[in-house]
């Protein structure tokens, strides 16, 4: 693990322990003694945040751990964290993904109970559904959707992008197929800059996930889902986003701030909202920035941060969210900004 990432995680943990805990009963979860050595720092950060009731920070830390190691125990912890947040469907999906893992799954029984299935040790991490008395194989466990978080899902997007982005996207496809994920993510990022098409964000997000870049994967996949919530790759994107410690709901409502802006900046804010809705997040970030320059209204910083996050510029987004939260006054989007800022932790 790089020193830079260690420092980032240390800062995240410090914030987790100084941020007021969400109102929730005291819960306990400890996986740091179970995970691979490479993931112990993230596991410790997640465990401490979870114990403090700061479940957003716990999600980010556990997601970073899974991105780094693909250790199934992180998925179990993510499932328990989503459960603590009251997100039952997301928790169930994560428990199913955990059960699709290989090796001695320490929490197999607990995860099977949480997922409403009967655990078996036949297929690698396989389970059998007994709901309603029917003994049917659970769809998406071994070799299906739930197991894709452990493997490199095939990505081939070049032919589906605009002509101007196809050449660089093809380089991304080739690098991804060769297991050169760091190169692939850079090419896909360029493809998005040229096309602003959500599919390029999907490819970038999957490459980030395979490259161990959890924060960057969360951002790109969230941006893709905001632009194409029912797209062909939406299910895969949601599954991977959850495994990276993200939340599919974070951008479900999009961004709409024009009605809250002063007259002087209404045109820029309206253009920004339209661009965001169309999935053209780079344009949206530019227009929100122009709106803020015309009228020093903090809400434009929130919009800019969300657009930057959706296009995968995690560090820039974090700075916008920090500026928004530090502006004082009535912060209508404080909860959303705090959630997005927590999801940004771990970015390099």
C-alpha cells in the first residue's frame, strides 16, 4: 500500500472519529482480525467508524479494503453496514456476493441467514434458495452476477461510443483485456472527456475497481448510473458499486438548483441542471462554476461538486463539497454533500 493511501485512510479515520455519529443504537462489527494483511488498515478504519455509528465512513473504508484485496470478509462487513443504514436490498445483495466468494467463509452461516438462503459447501461459496419451500439455485451466485465482483467483467465499449472517442476507448478495451487496468482507466477517462457518454464512465469505473481504486470506482460507477440507471450494464454497475462501498441512491435524484439561484446566475444554473440531467457532467461542472462566479451562492458549489464527482474527478469534488459545507448559512443539501464527501475518501 502506498504511503499516500495510508495517509488518506488515516485522515479518513480521523474524520470518522471526530464527525458526530449518526443516531443509531450501538452496534459491533470486527473483521480486522480476519482479513488479509494488505487490508488490515482499511478493516481497522471501517471497524472503528462502524463502532462510532459513522456508517458512511465505514462503507468507504470497507470498500477500499475490498478494492485492494478482493477479500470476501469486506463484503460481509459492507452488508452489515448497509443493514445498519436500513438498506435491506443492498445488504442482501452484498451478503449474496460474499457467499459467492472462494475459500473458508467464516461468516457463511450468518450471511446465508441475512440473505434468506441455506448455505452449502458444494460449489465454491454456493448457496441454495429455500424460500417458499423450493430448492432452486440462487440466480447470480456462482458464475453469475454476485460473483462478478471477484472477477474482471468483460468490458468492450469502443464501438458504442462516438467516433471521436472510439480510438482511445479501443486502447482502453485492449488494456483492460490484457489485465492492464491502470492503463485502461486512463484511456477510458480520455474517452469520457471526448464523448461525455455514460458508457465510458462504466468502463472507467470497472477498470478502477480492478485496479484497486475504490474511491474512483465509486465515483465513475455512480456517474454512469446517474446517466443510465436502466442501461444494459446497470446491474453490473450497481453490484460493483456496492462492493466498492458506494450507494446507488446517492445520485438517484440528480441535481436541480436553478430555482434556488439568484436572477444573475439563473441562466448558467439552468444550463448546468440540464447538462447534469443529460449525463454531460463536465459541461454541468463548468456551468455550475460559472453560476458561482456570477453569484457567490454556496448551492452552486454543491452542484459543481456533484457534477465533478459524477465525472470521476473525486479530489476536485471533495474540495467543492468542503467549500460548500464550510460556507455556513442554510445548507439545504448538507446531508447529500456529507455523504458524497465520505464516499470521496481514499481517492489518490
